[in-house]
């Protein structure tokens, strides 16, 4: 006679206030019951279903049977932004308000969801996995004729998309573009919508290309122009729109083999007059360091062709950047972005001479010396001097007389562990002496050989540039021939 199947003993349920049951699908088995009665429940599966509690002194979960003190995780009734229990509750209330088209309850629910999503990425992911995007998108559609409600819906959408650009679909893109076009003169709505666009395009090439094809570039440049014409004090709108333009030139999505960053930069400049728009905006916000920093960073991303670099000079952008560097020496963020922009436009050999003639080399050296403790400024300063010295022997003498080599060596001493600083300084030394051999002696007298050898020994990424610098300085350096044409592997 066949024996009846043995059902594993059901574990007693803990107190409701002490349970912290992990989320599972509807098809998941109940606690302590095998999904197949004729098969015993595995130890791993059984342990995974044991309720856990959170220790108040650590973040490591442990079984409820532990005798040590424990802090229960209660479902919160106050809708605070620090308890993950609040996210499902808020989503439930938002879904109910959207389904019933309760416009009176939507603002409260949207504000609560935005606050919770801004708290941390884990809350945003929890909300995204539980249908928050569909609910917020429906709220945006319901708020089409209500400005205040639309602002709150767009704010919630921006908070939800931060770090989760995959949530956005074609309907969301169309809604954002339509809202930006229909409310072009409303600075607050434009700001909220552009924030959504920026979050949706960061590290997401498909969204970037879809927005560009949908015509977002003239919307962004028009937002900056409109802010200057109608909303002279809308500094945040200008900064956010410039940041969104800069994101369109990124190639940061590792899921695609290549992006359209260069094509987007050309479209911004050639089809939307982006350089003139950004330079005029920079001149209008001379006293706002945050706006100036973002505008300079965007200019550096658009300097991808020789004619673009020359156009920046023709529009007065170079003189403005040199003046800005002198006036904002106490603002590290502005200094770093101005140095980055000078480095970018110096890719044009004719612009190199204009930069040196404008007296920028002395200001770059002063910036490195003044912010010697800031590795990013040291890196960008050395990189800018490196570009000015490239293929320009006459500029090398000016840089040397202005103390550029000494500033680079001081940066190497101040940041021995920063590989970017070491690498840019080595490249600067190499460019200074590669076509001006008379500068080898003065640079060696400053102790360059020891610092370059230390950088080569400490950082593997500096090996090639450090070896090239030592070679051009006339120092003893070992040059290995990795492959001689013989059959076999390369020498390690």
C-alpha cells in the first residue's frame, strides 16, 4: 500500500509587527510548504522563507529565533521618507487616486512619492518595480490642464527616473516633449520637464537618440534663450538646460557598441546655434558660479571640431573665459570647468596662439598653484598647458618662463596617488622638451627625473607617458622590444 506524502511541518508565524517578509511573486510557495508534495523542500529554499528581522545596531538580517535584541520594522502610518514600508502605501494611494481620477488627492500622493524617491536609490527601485511609472505617467496625463498638478507630477517623474532611465517609454517621451512645447513660456514647467529629460538620457543611448529625433535640441536651446529674454532671473532653468545639452553629447551607455555623441554635438552647434546661445548665457550670468560652471562644461563638450573651436574665439568666448578665470579664481568649480574648456578649444592649433596671446598661460599656472590641493584642478591645468605646448615650440618657452613646468612638478609632489595628475604632468613635460631640447636642463634641475620615475613605478597607466618623458629629457630609460617578428607570444 502506497504511503501518503509527507508534508513538511509548518513553521509558526511570527508576530505581525515583527515580520519583514521579502517580496515574492504570486506563484511563490507559501511559508514552509513544498511547491511539490512529493519532493522535500530544500534547505536553501526553506531558509530563504524564514521571516527575518533587522538588528538595530547593524544592517545584517538574522532569523527571528535569535535571542538577541531586535527592532521590529512596522508599517508606517505617517508616510515618512525613511521607511520602505511607506513606498507601497504611497503607491497604493496614488493608484487609487489615479483610478478614481481624484484630483484632490493626487498632489499629496505625488509629493509623498517624490520625497521618498529622493531619499535613496533603493526606494526608487522599489517604486519602479511596483508600478510607480505607470501611475505617475497617468497622473501627468490627468494633469494636462492643471498647471500646479502638472508641476508636481513632473517633479515625481523626475525623482523616479533618477538612476532608472529604462522606465521611460515612448508614451512618456511624447508627453514630455508635448509639455515642453505647449508650455514653452512657463519657466517652472520647463524646468521640471527638462529635469525629466536629463535623468532619462543619462547613461541611456536609446532615450538620447529618441529625444533628439523627437526635436528636443531646439527645445533646450530655446529654453535658454527664452530664460534670457523673458525670465532674466531663471538661473536654474539655464543651468539645467545646459546640463541636458551636455548629457546629449555623452557616450556613457555600455550596452551599445557606439553612440551618436559627436553627431549630437554637431547638431547642437550647426542646427541650433548652440555656441552663441551658451556664450550669451554665460555673459548674462557673470555672478552665478553654478551657471557659469555648467555653461563652460557644456562648451567643452561641444568643441569637437576645428571650426567649432575657432567659432568660440570669434564669438568672444575665449576672451570671456580668460576674464572669467581671473575673476573667479576663488571658485574651484568654475576654475576647473574653465580650464577644461580652454583645454578643449586648444585642440585647434590657431586657437593655441590666441590663448597664449591672451595671457591665459600665466592664469593657468596661477590656478594650479592657488588650488594645489585640488587634484581635479591640477589635472585640468596640466592638461591645458599640455595642449598649448603640443606642436608649438614658441609656446613652450612662454609656459616655461611662466612657471608651468614648476607648477606641474609641484602638482606631482602634492598628489602622488592621483594617476590622472601624474599622467597629465608627464605629458606636459614631454611636450615641453620634445621640440625644445634647450629646456631639458632647466626641467631636470627642478627634479623632474625622480618624480617621473616614481610616477612610472607607482602607476601602471603612467608607464608609456613617463617613459616617453624620460626619453625626451635624455635620461636613462629601458626600451624593450616586445615583438621581433618571430613566431610566439609577446614578451611580458
